[in-house]
């Protein structure tokens, strides 16, 4: 799996913003100010180590059992967040599905009114 396509893929979604959380060395992707995905970078090389995203607990548990390269969320809530090793064997199509689901889950946490406002907003690139 390569991470090069993830940035463009996520920024094409409505109202997604990204920034660099310097203290953690993470590139965060947010919607409505809430993170739904992150790329965790190696401190020495700056290369991606993990892609972290949110899933329903039962879905995350199932996928962790199927793929050794999917682990409980790296420095995150282990029930709701999952991390994918960036150099692992998880198919790109599955990663896309997981990223889409994370986006939907975080968006659904907002009120219907706020969801409409978010989806009608503009995309911003914080980096």
C-alpha cells in the first residue's frame, strides 16, 4: 500500500481541511473541526508510518483480525480508532473504504443542520 494518493483522495471530499499537528508529527484531516483521519509520520524520516482512522468498534475489530497490518489506534482510543501500517499489505481499495467510513462516521456525529452547513462549506488546505 502506498500513501501518496491519500492526501488528494481525502481533500476531494466536501469541506475537508488538513493541518500538521507538529507536536505529534501527524497530518490531520478534519471535517467540521473534528479529525477523521491522520497520517502519522516518522520523526526521523518524515515518511508515513500509520494511517489512523475511525470505525465502528465491531468493524475495526473484524478488520484487525483479518489483517495483521491493521492495529488498534496508534495513540488513540483503542475501541473506535484503528491504524494501518503504511508499508503493509492492506489493499488500497479497502483503505479507501475505511477512509470513507471514517468520514461518514465523524460527519454523522453532527446535527443534521451542522451536517448541511459542513457539506455546503469550502475545502481548505491548512498546510
